[in-house]
């Protein structure tokens, strides 16, 4: 008998009909003898409806009141799911974040969980009940309602799993697992049976929008095994866990991730002296623009070029900020491009294997694809290429690293 | 500087536009130097939407979960109102019933308030903030969400006013006060400046649906002055208070109430012996049918007739229950009529004045209206007449007791 935390997102509970389907899945786990804690999001569309009301009410809604408003979305879902389960004869109890004392800091709209009181949940589980907890919300020490930020229901699931020392935190979504790359780009993409937290982080941050990054970080930190499954289709999904597991075969490369939402900017002729990178980049951070890849090459004749990528929505604003900064530090022109895409190969296996980068660059060269930027981490190599090459590059790399479905069988 | 509890119902907060109007009224009270605690209902339509979802989820929704669901309605309104006020530069804080510890018993769906923790409210008022509390909801000692039953926001307002020893509990509705009778029936009906709790109870229970009966009882018990005002139209409204007030002129009759929703049933030839009324009526109560007027006349030849009124929706069910009961006790036929209406004259003044009943019956006789049933209390005389006489009877009585607008000026 295991203890599972099962999280269902907005699409999975979009209608009462779907909530009934979720109830049947949850009830099936209980029928197998497992204890189940369920975390649910707001019915899809509901959060947007509430945000619409808030916008009508105020140009800049008070964050405290925004949380009071938005937290009702999940509260509706927990009540409906509990009703459906009770109607099926399965004992269940619903709780808001505040009721199970998911205590957070006071950062309304993006609060962080500090503690969870497991007493009430334990008592219900002992009594044979399914416990249903509203995702995405908590409460401050003072009893003010907080939210964890949009999509934060995954984090609630992982935090509950950690607090309860659950055997698995199962995240039910509309995909049946994590794939070696986006199947819409490469139909031969394979569902992975397992993946490590680190790999998942790299995959997630690069655009495989299956899981919230924070939830994966959290799960890794507290060593909570995460499983991504489909709500609508039976199957084992993908298990995300520590890489120390014996049985885990470690392929060289786990997957090919990509991100079409970035833009590239370059500041030319930056005086090559200590602190210069920060004097160029600080104004960007101060403008609340998030920077992804940063590349600085070895300089020549006392200057260097600084290149980085930002979200495409921030492109124009970034150029403005940088032009001012460049003038201040006596740098040269600021250039940029939006017709680019970032492609990454990800895998813990590359740690102990040389030659991954070589094979990657070779594969791209063989297809005549010019690399505009390179950046590497311990388990990832990312390149920026012209966006028209996206599909070609992903498919070529997918095959080159033996990820195609044929080679897997 | 006074402390007011101001309650706004569902129609008053039906849209964000109307919530802005409510905010301006609340802010105006504060600008006059008053402390204000606001109680709001769910936006009109919202509770019905939630009930619809619950019905889809379960044929018999768990009462505990129903309360978790329904309480979100008011939570949305408090957040929106707080946002609007803050946007106007008026400091405000919203609270759910649980957050200000409106502790109730565990009767989900019809819970009764046991205590309120004023500490947090006092602190906010001291800090110059408007305090916004979700109506209709509370929390058990264990932290489970409860609701006071539909329309219970009035009760929340009165309970808060009592706990805070407020100067007035102001109930804002879509009418501008309590009238001597329904103006749609008698255009010469007058808005009353004042009315006693007892009179208001009789008026309310007889169909002047301005205020929740429970709220009026509660206000009377805790001597909280209640004022009924219009959200949409400025004016002093009607003050409902104790009748000991010196300045209160005491008219003989305060108003004419009526109820079109009743049906009359009679059990003929009931054996005239102790306990017989209860053996006929108990099965009705057990079937959860509420009985209003009950009349039993002095019997003859060892039997008597028992007549009473029930809600028209319960008429057929009542007949079924009574036929079975009549057979058991050896009574005669069970008869009934739905084409009836109850009309009452109400006034604390009648306590000390004989002849009110005489004038009432005389007035009706003069119009050729036959009385089918009479019942009296200390401050009310009710008659049942054929429903086609409703308008005629109300207008005749309204004039006969000097309530017409001309005589008032």
C-alpha cells in the first residue's frame, strides 16, 4: 500500500464531466489499496474569468485581494470533486490551502511554501478518506490568503508529497509523459520511461511545458519521485527521479529541447575590463527583463562582444535599455535578431562522455546549418541557429543521438 | 463619529460597475468620519451558477462540500470591492467568514453563528481601513466552512453589528425602505420612517421580502438598530428599532401585509379529544411541511374541524399526508383550496386599542368580501379571503386605517 499525491490540472477538471473522470481515476487508486491525496487546479477558463473581473475592478488590483479572488477558483473544484466522490460512495473531504495550513511567506501572487500541517490530512487518510486539497494557494501566518503564482498547483502537489513523505507525486496532464523531443516536430520522438530531475529541469526550462520548473526543483530538493501521466489515457507515464537509481539505464542524451520564444541581442565593442559585463547587464535586470543564454568571447584589441538571449516579447525593450547602457560604457553598436531558435541536447550521460558537443556540431554542419551562438552546462549543450532550420536540426540531432523510436525498440 | 455595518445584497453587487457604485457609497460614509464594516453577498446569479455545478456533480451534494462551494461566491465579491476601494485610494481589507472567525455550529447549509472574533476587525478600523466581510458564511470550531443558508448575509451583518456594538446595521437593497403595503398593489402606500422589530417580523413573514426574518429576530434580540435603505437612490430609508423610543409616534396600524403563496386545508370531523391536533399535525411536520396559520374552532357533537395554511408548493403533499392521518384518527373528509390569499393588519398600536379587528372585518364586509379564516396575535390580525379580492381588500384596509399617502402628509 502506497501513498500517492495525485495532481490534476485545469484541463483535467475543465467540466463536471471531466471531474467525474478524475474521480474515477482517484477511486481506482484507492480501490487498489493506496492512500490518495488529490491536488486540483481551477477549472480551465475560471482563473481567466476572475482575472477579467479584477481588471474591470482596478487597473492595478491589490495583490492581497487578487489572491482572495483567485483562490476561489480551486475552491470550487475541490468541492465538486469531493461531491462526485461521495456520490460514488467514496469518502472524501476537501480542504483549502488555509485549512490544511499550507503556510507561505507574504509574497502575494508568488508566495513560497514554508510549512504544511499534516495532522488533519493524516487523520482523514487513516479514516480511509480521500483528501482533496486546493492547489496554488496557501495562507500566511496571519491567516491571509496567498497564491503561489499561476500554475503553482504542481508545487502544491510536490510540497504535499514531501510533507507526507508520499511514495510518488503523480502529475496528471494532457500528455502521457515526457518525450525525447516535441512529437509535433519529430514524429519519431519517444516517451521516456525515466528522466532525472536535472534533465527534466533543462527540458522544462527549454520549452517542454509539461511541468512547472519550480515544482521540479522542489521535487529534486526533497527527493520526491515525480510521475507525469495522462488524465485521458492509461499508461505508466514518465518517472522523474534521482539519477542514482541502479536500474536506470543512462543514455548519452535524453532528449532534444528547443525554444522558439527567444531573441538574440549583441553589444559590440564592449571595453574588455573587469565589471563591464555587469554594467551592461544590470540595467537589463533592473528593467525586469529575464536573460537566458549569455556568451562573452575572448576579446581582441581591448574590446569584446557580449551576446545574450531574452524572451521575444522583451526584445524591443531590451534594445532600448542596452543602447543607453552601451553609450554610458563607451561600447559600440547594439545588434539583434528575432528570427532565431535555441536548440539543446540534454542528458546526464554527457557528464562522463566526451565528444557529445563534437557530434552535435558535426550533425548540424552536415545539414548546412550555421551555429550563431553556443553555450554549455554540465548536462546540456545549447546552440542558437536561424529559426528556419528548427525542424531540420531537431530531427537530425534526434537521429544522431539514437533517440528515434526505431532504435529504441 | 459612528460605526456602521453596511450590508449590500446580490443585486447591489451584480456587476463590477455596481460594485464601484457600492464602493462610492461606502467611501462617502467614511469621508463623513464614520467607521465602516461592509458585508456583501455573492454577485447575483453566481450562487445559482454554483448550485448548477453542484447538481451536475451529484444528485445529493454533501452539505459540507456544498458550503465549500457556495462560500466562494461571496469571496469573489469581497475581493473585488476591496480592489475598487484601494484603487480609489480608500484603504480596505477583505475577509472571509473564517478569517474573522465567524464561528458557527456544524449545521452545514443553515449554520447558526455562535461567536465572532472582533480583534482583527478592530485593528483594521483603528488603522482607518474599511473592513469587508463575506456574508452568509462562517467556520466551525474545527475550521470547516459553513453557510448560514440562502440570504444569510443579512444575518452576518446583524451579527457583526451586535459583536462590534455598531450604531446601526444598514441593509442596502433595491427598495428604499419598508412600505405600509406593497406599492404595486396600492400606489398610495407610504414608506415608513420607523417600525418596531416585532412589526417588521410580522411584515417580513407575511411577504414583504425586504429583510431576512432571522436577521430581524437577531437584531431585536441584540437590540441592533437596523436601517433599510436603497443602494440606488439616496434617502433615509426605514429604521427598525425597539418600540421604547420616546420620539416614535405609534400609529394604530403600521402596515398591511399579504401572502399569495399559501393554500388552505381543512380536516373535517376530527374527534374532539386531547392530543388530537397533534396527531393530525405531527405527520405534516414530519414530512417537513411548514404550517402557517392554524385554526381550530369550538367543536360540536364530539368533533371539530381543524384548518390551517401551508405553502402552495406543499399543497398536494399536505393533502396526501392528511388523508392518511385523518383515516388513522377516524376523522372525516380532507378539503382544501389554493385560490386564497392571506391579508394581515400589523401594528404594535393595536395592543392598547380595542376595535381594530372590528374595523377590519367591517371594512371587508363593506366591500362584500367573505372571510374564510381568522387568526390573531398581539400585534397582528390575519384573515384568509378568496384571492380575487386581494387588491380590493388591501386598498380598502390601507385607507380604512389611515395609511394612504394623503392622510400621512
